[in-house]
């Protein structure tokens, strides 16, 4: 694995617990915004959209049952931007699962402008 893998929920999904309504993931929206505003970043990420239902594709290989989204899987461990944000995944991978930490990591790693206070 050479690129970080970014797992996001597909933009439109159903949650059978809540009837037949369509939903989107409010935690994924800020990450989607960054990807839209700074599309060059996408070339350096392996972005994978997964279904709401679990298991969520190959995600379990890296995180076991901790399949929240968004989630960033770091190839072969941490880099200087992820050291304080990441947690152990399965095998040698590290992962960032808190949406705010994923956001902070992407801004730092790709040298993006900081959000206005």
C-alpha cells in the first residue's frame, strides 16, 4: 500500500433503522469539501466509497470492527503529520478515525490553507 486510503460513505444511503429515507454522512461532508476545493490532493489518496451497511468492503482488513467513516488508513505507519492523531490499526497500518483529526491531517499533509477561525 503506497497511498493513504481514505474511506468515505457513499453520498446517498439508507439506514433501515430509520425507515426508507435517504441519508448522507454529516461527518464526511467537510472532507468531501476539501477534496472538491483542492482536487490535486485526490491524486495522492486512494479514495474508497463504502456502503453504510457493514462490513464495509475491505475496510475491516485494516481496522477490524472499527469501521466508522470518514477514516484514513496510513500506509506502513505514521508520518510527521499523523503522529499525534493516529491509532493502531491491524498489521502495520495506523489509522485516523476522528473526523476532525482526518481534516487536520489532510490540511497539514497537503499544505492546504487553514480554516478561518
